[in-house]
């Protein structure tokens, strides 16, 4: 929170600029309204130019921007190299495949591969079926394989 560090519109210069802005906004509003009434447009839609916002709106916007700018990320946690090396050493010493984990790993591998295995088995069966059906082709090719 910036309440203790910085007061919005605290300096004389900023207050003077805010007064000038408020005066200019009031002038602009009256000018837009007068032009709208002279041209015979409805009272709520003065022109394509939107009616300017109040000076308090810009003060609030400046305060929100300053609040965002003053938010600082926390420091990252301290990384101790000895702890990192200790964890790496423990992971290296731990056995990768144990009697309990190996059946599960094999099951996972074959469930991932089962579609490919079934398709290749089906294609081999089709090929064998075609090969066994045509004896004339076998008779023609037999001399080449002697």
C-alpha cells in the first residue's frame, strides 16, 4: 500500500494542474452541450465526441497506475547447492527397476503397443492367406528361390 509513502495530489504543482484540468473539462462539456443544442440534436447524444470524464476519474486512474507500479515481487527462495546435490545423489542411488515396479512397467509398455501389435499380426495373416491361395504363382517363383 502506498498510503505511507506517497500521497496522490500532494504537491502544489499537481494540485494546480488538477484545477486547470477540471476547468478545461467543464469548458469542454459546456461547449459540446451548446453545440449539440444549437444543431438541434437530442439532449442525450451531443456528438460523436464522448463527454470528457471528471478530474476525479483521472486522479483515481493515476492512483491505480501508481499502485500497480509500486507492487514488487517477493525474493525467490534461496537455493542451497548442497541440497540439490544430495537429491541428485539419492536419485542416482535409488534403483530404477524393482521387483514391484517391473510388471507394471511391462504392462504399461504392452498396453501402449497393443494396437500396433494387433495390426501387424492381422497384416501378416492376410499376407500368409494370399500366399497360400495361389499355387500357380508359387510354381512360377519356385525356380528363382532354388
